[in-house]
C-alpha cells in the first residue's frame, strides 16, 4: 500500500483527509468528519457506456442495475436495499459516458456491515439468471419513461450527428431490443463484460464518516482489498467527436414542448488539463455576462433573445463541445443571422480587449472566497463528488480542484478563443416550426441536418464590432476578502427581535458555521395574491416580470455571491436573499425599490406573458407522475389552481391589468421574516423598521396564508382521472391525517419508512410494474400524508390500484414478522434521518424558515415527533393500517391516468373502479375541484 499524499483543503473545512492506494491499485480517499450525522461511501468506476459492446448498447447501464441484486456472500436480491433503508440510509447509482458511480449513506454504527455488502458488488456479484429478464424490464421502463423527454430526445439527435466512429455516438440507456435474447446468453455476455472491464485500478473509492482516519483505513483495506486488479488501460479511439463531415452543419429539431432555442457549439479538444487555470471558465464568465452592454443585454434590447448561457455542452476524454445556448423570441427565430453575427463580434471583443488580469482576478477571487468559506455538504454528496474528482485531478487538488485558478495564461486563452470561429462550428436549432426529413432512432425525434451556406460563413466573419457591445465594468460587489464577525448568539433558536403592526422579524446570529454569509427570508402576504385564479395568474406573471426586470441591475451582485430568489406562495410572495453579508442590505434595498415600481414595458410584458403561458402549456408534456403530483397539491390546497386554469385567465390579461394588480397587491401587506447567519440583532431590528417605513403593513396575514387543506375525512375513496397524452399509465394514492399533531407525524413517517423499501422491491424489482415506483411521507400544509405512486409502461391504472391495495393488505403480515431488534433498528434509522445534523448555513436556514411557516415557533417539532416515534409499537402501526388503509372505502384520494396502450381496456377499467369505489364526481362540486 502506497503512503498518503497531502491534500489542500479550505481553512473552513474541519475534516481530515487521507489518500492511499491499496495493493490492488484501488485508489482510496478517506474523510474523517466528526460532525457527520451519517457515514457514506462512493465507488466511481472508470467504465461507462463508451465501453458498451457495439452489438449491446446499454450493457454498462444494465450491469449497474444487476450489481444491486445479490452477491455470493449476500445472495438475496432485496437484502442490500432493505439493509440500507432499515438503518436510516439511502443508495443510488448512475452510468455516464466514461464512469459509473455507486453510492450510499447509512448510520455510522453499521457502516462496517454496509461496506461488507457494498464491496461485494465489485468482488463477487451473483448475476442470478432468473433476474436477467426482470432487470432488463426495469431498463425498458427507464427507457420508456424518457420517450417524451425533450432533453433525452435532443441528446439522441446529438449522438446520431457526431462522428459515428466516436463512442459518444452509441445509444447509452439500452432497452428490451438492445438487451434482447435468451437470458442465459445475456447473462454470459454480462459476466464477460464485468470480468473484462471492472478492475480495481480503474476504481476510486471515497469513505466519509465520523471515524478516525486509521479506522477508515482499516475498513477500506479489510473490505476492498479483494477486488481484482486486471491492470487495465483505457483505450478509447483517438478520433474526433466531430470530423469535417459533422462540422459546418445546422441540425434542426422539432421538440414536443413549445420552445425556441439556438445552440452555437465549437469543437474543442479535451479540457481536463486546463483545470489549474480554467481559461474556459474565464471566457464563459465574460461571454455569459448579463449586465448592461453585455451580449445578452444587447440581444434582449433588440427583442431577439430572452436568455443566454455560455460554456455548456458535453465533454470527455478527447473532446469538449463548447456551446453558447440562446433562448429565442419569435423575432429572434426569424433573425438567426443577426444573433450569430453578434455572438462572433462579442467573441472578438473578448479576444482583442478582454484579456485583462483584473478581469481574471475577479473570477478567481470569487472562487477563492467560495473555497475559503466553503460550506459543508452532506456526507453522501461529498463522497460521490470526491470519488469522481479522483478521476480528474491530481491528489493535492481533490478538494481544491474545482476552485483553483492559478492565473491568466494569455496565449492559452487566445488559442481557445481562436477555435471559436464559424469554420469550427455547428448550429442546433430547436423549434416546433422547423422542417425535418428524418427521425432519430429510439426516441423518434424529427430532425434535419443541413450544411451551413458558404455565404453565411462569410457574413459571420468579424470586420467590426458594433459599439453597443461592451465588456463589463469592474464589479463593485466583489470584495477581496471578508471575515465572519466573532459575536456569539445568546439564544439557541430564532426569536422575534422586531414586531409591530403588520410585521414580525425572527433572528438568530449563527456562531457554528463560521462564514460571513447570511440568509434572509421575507414573506409578503397580500389578500390580492391568489383569491381567484385570475389573481393567482397575475401574481405569477408579476413574479416572472419582476425577475426579468431585475436581471441587469442585480447581475453583478449575483456574480459576487449575493443570490436572491422571488417565488409565489399561497398568500403572497417570498423573497429569499443569501450570500456574503457585506452588501446584502444594498441588494435588498434595490430589490424592494424595483419590486414596487410599475414600469414594465409592453414589449417585455408580451414576451414574458408568452413565456409563462408556454411553460404552463408545456406541463401537459411532463411525465404522467409529475402531472399527477401537481394535480394532487392543487386539488388539496385551497387557493391553488391548475396551471391550465391560470393559463386560461392569463390569455386576456393586459399590461394595465398587471400594473393595477401590483398597486393593489402592495396596498395591504403583512410581512414575516427570518434573518439568520452573520447578522447582528441590531441589524435585523433596523431592517424591520426600514421595511415598516417602505410597505403599507396591515395587522393580520391574508386569508389565503392560513393554508387550509381540503379535509378527506369521511369521504371514502375519491377518484380523479387526468387525461394525459403518454404511453405510460400512472397512479397516486394519497392518505391524509385530519390533524397535524406530532403523534400523527410520527405514525405516518414511520409507516412510510417501514414499508418504502419493501414496496419498491416487490412492485418495481419483482413485479416490474414500472421504473418510477415508491412511497413517500408527504406533509401538506402541516398535515401528515402518505402516498403510493407508480408510473407503468406495462400496466393499466386498475391493476396498479389493485397491486397497491394488495401490498397494503399483505404488509400487515410483514409487520408481524419483524423481530423486536429489527423494529427498534427501523425506528433508530428514521430518527437518524429526522435528526440529521444541518450540514451548512443554507440547510439550517431552510429548516428554520419551514418551522416559521409551519407555526413551529419553538423550533422543536422534529424533537417532538422523535419522542412519539420512540413510543410507537408494531401494534400501533397495525391498528392504524387496519383502521385507515385496509378497506376499499378508506378515506383517500386516487389520481390516475391511462397510458396509450392501456386505453383499449380503459373503459372497462374505469367502469369497474367506479363500481367498486365511490366516484370522485360525487364530491367534486362540494370540494370545488
């Protein structure tokens, strides 16, 4: 075993790190985190879909799935998932182009036992013959799930239009066609793929736990040393992603959702070796600027685009597809030449006038500050991220590599900018109006490839730069350094520090996370917010208009680490500010001032209104299960409305209507706020006084903010079918608690925790009803709730409901079979999840703000719930299920949709469901659904 090397870390990082290489060449990073509430592990394997056999697309992905289904030492296919869940953890995996990542988190006391199970994935997987067909059905369900996903459909077009000799061109997901054949043959090929590609020297392991580095090293050596080292060397073909045949082309794509997007992409070599100086980060920093004079600002002023992003695109071992993404207006769609010309002019401006050290240092200082005051993340996220970093960075930079910017190398940066020319370019245009002549494999996306005309290339050659395009000025919000104030808080939880007619400010000075940052939440309640669908639509439009209006005046503050968000809630709008505290008050004053102005232009109004209508209309193209979730919350929450209904109201709204709504909205405001972080009491009190002076405050919140929930008690089973155009069927079954007490919260959350793993295993893994299968604890407006959900490509809603009811009925027996030890362990696992230590300032602030919204003014609701969980017995759970869930006439809401292939029997199914159950229509009028 090789000795450890030093790892550069943030001064604000309390963790200890150790890097080592085991005798089998497995690279390991150990992280001692004594504050972690759970342990985590992640294995990143240098194998992805680029390695798939030519005749078996999706094999790497299929292997990822199969590794979870039993090993020689732990042969039960559901044992790993059940063990992780029982002990308060979670697990997942993903397969990418060149890597596959497996990760989990769990209570520290069983970390060794979980590593015993996890390590066997890479030592002796079982690959049960009888599970092959079952799991490729799961792959098929996952494939089917994305058939109407525009991102996946566009991605497949990209794959078909790159160099066919490059591995990126391979179909990555797999399905029943690519993984077809006799089970024995497929298993044989799977085993061969595993044995020839999974090698210790291609793996990186990261362990994070509240254990000493020596203890972690013992665990790594004990459990992972047996992984076989085949001394493999990656040997992907050294062919370009885009050959001359694929460059200088425009790909036109028809999406399902209404959208208009242009992507200008450039063919770059691999970029991993640039990480120490990050020249592309610097280029994107300027090219993506949104302040006055920027490329985006000019194009918006011309009415050509609504948004711009720079630096996206795929990348890998020998390629980077650097792209400028633009969201087009109707005018922009008709003037692509002008947009592209502006882009090349701005690139030339950067190349000739923008390579200044002070500009580079602005970006570098932002990363330096972010690193110095790096906030902690959850163990699982850290382990997964670092295990991937080990494939890209030198050992000393495993933590620092994302932040490192050593200096501006002008020749290096110019060399990259010189690749951003019309002759090294591809265009991708996404719009429903384009003409196509072919369809992509697998996802059936209509598209067309056509050469870029030579005369266009001539027009895009830059001869002069229009004077309206300007490089950004120095950012006044960026500070070279900042330090947190040493003042300690004299309270354990937030307290009210400012209160008067119409407002209340909660505050707590942070003295744990040691960062000069703060979070401020301000909830503005108005009776005009959502009392009718029209009012709700106007409020949503106002928020979108405001965010657009604020883009330029706040952009430099956002770049400097001062973030904000504005979003609607049932009774009004919420403003959330976060970031470095030095200039937060300045930004808040700007936001409040701009929010009260009524200076929206007709042009921006028409454009933003059109965007909002389009986004609401596009929801009809979302996954069925997503549409059901939206409908569930709208159905149960009063003063919430279906997007389609708000869209109908929005159609005839004028700019004058909007301005009148804004005026009326601010006539009577109730304000509730939370200030948490590096803020002093006196500052929070002064803030309250300023807001009291600015706003017309009233003594009580609006009626809508009481957040009433439709009560299902005594209504039996209520059915609602949604007409969704999708090949899959979907269902959600929701059970509600009529009261919001810690006891009921404990009961519902423990029931979900107890059954979630079994439900997933039985209905997804064994019965293969679909890829999206699960249960969830769903509190709505403080009321606990439990949901069961399935989206299925194979089964109609009647049979899905029968499967859920059958599971619930049988689960009583499963509970009876649980030993006392397993029962107590299950409760400990849930308690660990509920009481998980807040990883950072953001997580803590969110928890406090949710408590304020839930009227948990002692900020101890989770402790009260945990106390109730400790008292619950299996008998309590059984009684609850018998009383609440065992009959078809139980109080519950069932939302479902029928997939295309199930509609032939849909009429019979619906008739049977309505015969068996109380029809939803009988109560629709009563509940105003």
